């Protein structure tokens, strides 16, 4: 609480003393490269091929496109859940590990984030294909006898995207988990709470803001993901970004493409507003 | 002999090469207020943590009512604890914090409400049920922690420097509350502090810790009047030490030659590991008398400074070979009028009220 109060005060001071002039170039840049293109897209989505809302009507009215929306939400939701379920224990381990080791693991995680996205996705393609390492290993271990279909379907997309999204869950959670005083958990134990109760009644509620903001970030990023679903997913589970690409690249239909992109943007902004409202870390608890 | 209520038997704890607790043995009676007093790193917290079950001892045992506690995990020991740091659950209100141990124990809703309000009343925080801990002062948070630790009626309450983060005035206020709560509830308390005043004010008995061992256990008065070791003598009360030569010693009494040649006899002697010819003589500042003229068996000193401290006066002096000795005289003592800085004076004392440590 004290920390947030001082940062608030700090920001206020900067705003009061600093000149507004300094931010004008940045604002111009954002306007030029972000706001204007979005506005142009909006225009095209309501003007092409003829003025009106027919693009949106078609997009939201047809079952084919609704399936794409459903797919998008399913994949994003699945990826979010899996990323949190895997990311939480990893973050907890990193938080309680000696600093020397946790720094090393974090360096590896960050390094992986800097590696080219395409390269990482292709790597998963190689690993997950029918004759790939994963299938071979499972067969050799006698767990399965026929190779599993791990690419060009929901499984492939989920694995590939979860891997890419994991750092966005882990990194913020480490900070939150580290800030939880181990003495609080000891106090809970002496109060009679066993390991599971310490987790569900103390650790989890205390890390919930971190989990929620990480999850929302992953969900929002997943909604608009293109490369990984395009490479690891099948045609039956096309996502919204792929649809946009198809409209623009193959069908040269800027009207529909723009409409789809804007629907995605609106969903994202709504979710962001939800996060601001409910998950503001500076909000007095 | 009847079986002690709580018995700590030969506890030892090492972390690799580091010896946190060397050898701690101690019996605590039911309802007793026992304080672990000692400097930083002397193993007080480690001993407490072993009692709480956060750490397993390398060696030794703990018996509560004759039953070993060591195989019982923390959450089943039913022990209460207040920590040095604030450990209230920040996502719960004060009332929910105090209710937490009862919820875990599946106590009925009505009984929880009743016991929570009773516990909060005990720490004088009625009406704070719905506050979040973050909105309470440090002293209030520790009182809630105390209520949370007492609400399930633990047989033993551990307190690890619960007041060290508070300022002096608040600390004294809560010390008073802790005493009252101890008397009202009759709970057995093991209290850790490195503040001797706090230990003296609160405890029935004090265990003085030094380097992972207990040097002495006793009431405050015993420790002050009859310190067993040099360390205890220096830790409890104010103290001066001067070097003396052991001329002879028998039956725990020694004949000593002080610097300047004065010989005193009948000094209680505490033989240490060295057993050598030189000893350290404890002279309490308030047990020394000062006179401006030579006295028999007196110790010649030079007056260094005279400081008025309200109801008493501190005179700092120096012996012939440069050891400094402070003397505390009651306000209005007749010697004060006749001495001033740089003067020669003589200190005298009752040999049997002093202690020598070899
Ligand atoms: N987990 C640990 N690993 C290594 N050494 C430790 C560990 N815990 C305690 N020690 C060491 O054991 C010794 C005793 O520690 P302990 O915390 O019991 O001291 P203390 O008397 O409570 O001191 P303080 O007044 O500073 O709290 C110290 O030297 C400490 O460095
Ligand atoms: Mg300690």
C-alpha cells in the first residue's frame, strides 16, 4: 500500500512539474502508426464494397465465421488454462529456489522469448510430427503403439502457443510469489492449516491478482495470434487472425478483413477494460 | 520429581558447518512466562522454530506433557505463535484472521463468532472485525496476531521478538498488555527478545542464550545478583569489569589482588574454562561507593566525568592502569559536593557482593 501511494505521488509530481510538450512526438508517433491505420481499417470495413454495416452483419451472422470466433476463444481459453496450470508451480519453484539458480532459469526463459517466433514454431512442428521426437519417445517407452496426431489440430496449437505464452504467466507471478512472506505461510501452518489448506486458503488468494493479470494477458495475446495457429493448427480450427489474413491476402476483401480485425480489437479492449477495473494492483484492498 | 510440562532436551541444530543451536536443555512449568534472552545469532529463534516444527533438530527431543512433539507436523502441534514480522493474512479481515484457526478446525459458525469476539476483546480490539490488516498500525496488527494465536487455546504460546518493529512507547504499552493477557489466560509463554529490559519486565524466568547454549536460567533477580558467567553478568544490568590477579581460591571464594595493590578476600569465584591466574571482577555501578578521601581496601581512581541523570548521578572514573569504571550515586550523595573532574577518589565495595570470573 505504501509503495503504491508513493508511486502515485511520484506520478502526480512528474505530471505537475514536467512539460506536456515532451510527450507530443510520442503522441504523434502513436497517432500516425497506430490510430490512423485503425481508423482507415474501420472506414474500409464500413465503406467496402458499398457503404453500410453489411460486412459486420455477414461476419456475425454466418455460422462459418461464428465457428472461427468459437475456435478463437476455445484456443485462447485452453492456452490460458494450461499456461496457468503449468506456470504457477514453475513460478513457485523459481520463487523459492536459491537466487543463483532462479536467475539462471529466468535467463533461459527470457532467452527463449528473444528467439525468433517462427523458428520456435517450426521446432515444435518437427518435434510433434508423426515421425517426430515426441511420438518416437512415447512409442519407445511403450506408452502408445501408433503415432499420435499432434500437429495440424487443436493439440498442436495448444502446445505451441502455451509454450510461447508461459513466460507471460511465469515472470509476473514470480514477483508476486516472492513478495509473499514465508512467515505468513508458517503462521497458517501453526494455525492448523495443512499443506493443501495453506495453498488454497492463503497462497492462492494472495497470488490471485498475479494469476488473473497473467491469464488475461495470455488470453488477449492468444486471441490475436497468427503464426503458431497457422503453422501448427489444422484447417478445421482456424482462428480469427488467420481469417483476417485470408480475407486480405487470398480474397483481397478489405471490407471483411477490416471488420474481423475490428471485432478482435473491440473484444481485446473490453477485456483490457475489465482488467483495469478489477485487477488494478494499485487499488486499495 | 513430577513430570515437567514442557521439556526441551539437549536440542542441537546445525546447518552444514554452522552451529545454530549447540545444546539447549530446559524445563518449563505450566503457565510460566519463560523468556529467551540473548544477542543476535545466539540461537533463540532456531530453538523456537524447532518447538513450532518449522525445523527438525539435528539432535535432542521436545516433550510436552511427556510426549515427544518431534514426529508431529506443525499444523497438528496446536501451538500458538506470534512472529517478529507481521503475518496477518492480508486478504482477510481482522475477524476472518482470528477465525482462521477455528475455521480450519471446523468449529461451528456461532461458536466462531463468539470466540473471535472474545479473543479480540482480550487484546482490546473489539469492533475492528471488518478492518483489513493493511489499515491497522503495527501494534494493532501484532495484537490481532496474538488474538489469532490464542483463539484456539494452545497449551504453549511462542513469541519471537513480536515487538521489535515497534517504537519504545508502544512497545512498553503492549508489554503491559501481554503481561495482563498472560495472567488472564494462564497460557504458557516462550518469549524471545534481545532487550533485557523487556525480558525483566515480562518474565517469570529468563534463559540467557549465548552462542547456541543457555548460560543460565533464573529469575531476573537471580541473574542480576548471582550471574553464573561473565556473559550473563555483562548482559543483565549495568556492569563494570576490571582485571584482577587470583592469589588463592577455595570453596568458590577467591582472594584477589586489584590493580594498585589492594587485596580483597571472600569474592564469589566462578571458575571458567581457563582457570588461570587472572580473573575478571564484576563491579555493579550502583553497588560502588565513592569517597573523596582514602579508605581502607579502597580502589584509587581519577574522576573523568560527572553526569546528572535525574534521580541519580553517573560518575565515570579511571583506575591507575586505565580501566574505566562507572559509578552510580543517588541524587544528593555527600561525595558529589567534594569532587570534581580530574580529582583523585577512592571506590569501595562489599567483596561478597561482587563476582569474579576466571
Ligand atoms: N537456515 C539457516 N541456514 C544457515 N544458518 C542459519 C540458518 N538459520 C539460522 N542460521 C544461523 O544460526 C544462528 C542462530 O540463528 P537464530 O536465528 O536462531 O538466532 P537468534 O538468536 O534468533 O538471533 P536474532 O536475535 O538475530 O533473531 C545464526 O548464526 C544464524 O546465522
Ligand atoms: Mg531471531
